[in-house]
């Protein structure tokens, strides 16, 4: 049965299979696409922690794909967007249909079931750019020829399509942190969730005969520690925390600050309607038309704000705190040229200078009686 719920990302009411029921707090993450180097450390950290067992060989709960050509499973977003048809935004809301509203009669979500082969090429299209680099090309922003990396985990959506579609009620959203989990004892492998998730973040284990997904490293989460893919990120692109709805946004909450206050981080394909809780700082070098389809109409302002970070100490400080600790930074402050991260109770976790100090050593080390070639 359909219920009317409010989705702030599309700024309107929409229909969903269950009534609106937000968790006490919602797990969230912000990924800065501009900083990712596609080293895949995150993918391997997740794989070695959670999916190294039998039947999990082709499972990557965290994957990093190259846009525009890369995708895992193959073609997931092109297929999802084509199914949905034209997606129209009005002045301040999405006026097209969501995957719930566009569902065919008798179904709960408009989606497709990937083929087995679609899961076999996790790095398809990696590092392929959008076009040919012609003779005489020069560098400008946005680049004429571009690519960027898109880091993907389950979005632990506020309105999960997977949960709506499960005929056995085996998928649930935890009230204490909003993490979406599959009860393995109740799942009997219908794969309706796999079909329904527009982000294709449900995986099927052929050995156990059940569906599996990212569990947001909930044992770490419960002890205030970052998830594996956040903690190990080489590029320090990831920030983990909690998100409030826009009217309850708190300025000293890092995720709220980036998403609601500066509006520099945006949800992926908000038009799907699931209210995903992983947010992206869009890449400043890529085609804005492509980015508007991917992150919605706020993308141009987000990039302009990001480019201005050097003149915005709070934003700059928070971007520097990203990836600076394996603890979850729940509050932050920028003071006297230093960004400081705190726990929810106000205990200091980490401090980072906004400007790295520069030490100049004399070119001659008198004590050792040697000359230095590199003196900075
Ligand atoms: S570890 Fe960080 S930098 Fe490396 S691919 Fe993953 S998100 Fe990108
Ligand atoms: S991203 Fe997909 S699997 Fe994750 S909660 Fe949303 S609908 Fe479910």
C-alpha cells in the first residue's frame, strides 16, 4: 500500500510503500570526488573485511568506477535512467516521477534485474575519458575531455527501494543509526531487492542463496570508529558522520555543514527518490550538463562554493579534517588557523592547521659539515 512521505532532496512529497519513519539518527558520508585517485584501497579494505568468503568472489560492496564509461554492474545507471525516462526539475523541486511513482501496476519499484555477466567486470571502463584529445587541445576548466572517479557504497537510503520491494520483510532500517540490513535468516533469495535498488548495491551469494549488501561496518560505527572504506582512504576524500533533515541542520555538525549549510555536497541521482545518504562534492573539471543529471540542479553552485574554499576558513578547515582521524568527527570548529574535530560529547579528536608550516633549513649543516641540496 502506498503512503505519502516527504523527501527533502527533491523538495516534495512522494509515494513510498511504507509510512515516513526516520531513524533517531542517520548514518551519512561525504565523498570529495576531486581528491580520489582510484587507488581502490577502499574496495580492497572492504573486500578483505567482509566479502572474502565462498560465493562472494564477484562482490564489491565498495567500488570505484570511472565516469562516464565505467559502471558496476555494467551499465547500471544508464539502464536506470533510461527506464525512468526524462527527469525534469522545476524551480526548486523535482517534478518528474521517482522510481516508486513510475512503478508498473502491481510492482513497488520501477527497475531491472542485472544479468549474471553484469557483475563480472568491476573495473570496466577504468580511466577512459569522455572523448578524443585533439591536437592543439589545451587545459581549461571544465575540461573539454574529462573523466572522474565515482566511489560507491550502499547509500543507506531514507526510503530504501530494496526494503520496499522485499516480499518477506527481510530488509530493515535500524532505528538507532539508519543502517539498512538484510536479515540473512529471513532472506530466501527472491532477489526482488537486487532488482529494485536503482543504485544496484545488492549482491547475490550463490553459495548461501541469499542477498547481501554493505552493512556500514556497524560494529565500528557502534564504537564511534569510521568504516573500513572511510578509514583506509588514501586520498582522504571521505568524511563520515550523521545527517539531519535541513530544518534541523547544525552548523558544527560536519555532514550538515557540507550538505545543508554550504550545500557543497550533493546526493547521487536524487531523482530516483530514495533519499540516499552518501553525498558527493562534484568534480570541478567535468561537463556540467553530465553533472546536473547526476547530482541535480545544485551542482553549479556547489562547484563555485568549493572553488572558493581558500577564502572560506570554515569550509577549508572541514575539508582538511576529512580523513584526518579513524574516529568519527561529530562536531568541528575552526579557530586561529586551526581546524579541530570533536566527539559528540566535545572531546577533542584531532587538530589540523589550515596552512602547513614551512621549515627552511640552512643549506650548510655546520654540525655535520655537509651541504644540503634540498633545503625546504
Ligand atoms: S581509497 Fe580513497 S582515494 Fe583510493 S579509490 Fe578509494 S575513495 Fe578513492
Ligand atoms: S542504495 Fe540500494 S541497497 Fe542501499 S539502501 Fe538504497 S536502495 Fe537499498
